[in-house]
C-alpha cells in the first residue's frame, strides 16, 4: 500500500481531531488539546536552521529539542521549497496564511502536489518522503513528537551551516 498524506477530513471521519502542520492554532492533531492562539507579535521568532534558508519558527507549546509533543508556527516566504524529507514522527500541519503545495516522493515535482489553503490541514505519517512549496507568504502550525529531526532524502538538500547574521 502506497504512503499518502492524510487530509484532516479523513481524521475527522475516524473521530480524531484535525491538527496543525503548519499553521492555525485552535485545531489539534491526535492527542493535542485545543489551544488559544498567542498574539503573533508576542511570539519569539528564530531562524529555522534545520530547514532551508528563509524559514522562521516560533514555539507555541512544548520543546522541539526534547521528547514529547510540540507545536511550532512556521513562517515561509513566497515560493519557498522544503525539499523531500522524512521525520521520525507524524507531522501534522495546519495552514494559517497563504497556500502550501504538498507532495509525496523523492523529488520536488510541482505538478504532483495538492494545494492546502487557509484552514486546511494534513498529516505526513512518520517515515513518509514528502516535500512542500509555498504560494505567497505562508504560515503554518506544525505539531509533532519531539525531538524534531529532519532526514533529507538527498544529502545535497540539507541546509549548510550558516554563519552570522543568518544563523545567529
């Protein structure tokens, strides 16, 4: 059976609450409790060094470096590409702003994506190779079990160590 991204509607039909991948608080992944969105201005934004340059993140709950559930808000610019990768736990994303084109496979192929708009969510099961592209500035809520790690399918896609000021 081929791996697939699971749309939130499928989760709901199974009685599981839809959650975050990216970007809207108030909807939760399986086992996640609904939460009130913090004011965006009060979030502490940091450079997302495990992701390609251009992404910023803010921790909403949990600790992404420790075991346990964590939710982060991710901000990505227009046409941002997150190369094919996998994670050791399910990643549930919720789109808060913009459009996220999501796809499965070992190569980025914009023709083989599904568009997720504001309010849409999806889950990439643990170990599944997937990628994404943004249309417009895109904000996501992403919920996962930490510690957060990314395994890039192609070593050349992994971000290079960044020096000041971009990795500071």
